[in-house]
C-alpha cells in the first residue's frame, strides 16, 4: 500500500492524476497466454479435472464471460506451477480501499466534507 501512495504522489507531482485502480481481470485465454500453457490446461483447471486444479480460483465475474482476478491466478500458479512472478498484485479488497482513498481525496480537494482514509490505519487493518 505504501508503494501505491508513493507512486500516486510521484505521478501527481508530474501532473498526472490517478483517478482509480482497476482490477486486472483475465479470461481463460489470457490466463493460458500469460502462463504460457494451453487453453485446454486452463479449462481443465477451471473444471477441476486436473489434480493440481483442486483449489484453482473461482471467477470474479460470471456475466457473459468468466473473468478471473489475475492476482489470485498468479498466487495459485506460484504454488502449483512454480511460476516466478514476484509482482505483488492488490487483492479485490485492496483495490476497493485504494479507490475509496482516491475518491475521498478528490472530494476533499473539492471542499466536500468527507471521511478520509488514513493510509496508516489501512495497513494496520490488513
């Protein structure tokens, strides 16, 4: 979380405003491409027909197309496929907290009376 707030401040210092954080949602085809496996392997993990797939993440969005949170998929892949991705992806809850902080800061800048999110308290709650 600290690194996000540091990055946001740096971008704002350069004249770039951060409006929101978007969750990295991926399709089964994108999972296959990013993990460099076949689409069939991903489908097997999703259906639970492979031994390693017993705890494959559930899709986040089911409307029309199944979409998975990339951070959850990578966490699963680190355990089951020995993927060496060292990036720390924000969880869906962390994305919501970050977006709440950004919205609060925008409203505060407009002079609206809003509750603010103290980043140090967010870290303690997690």
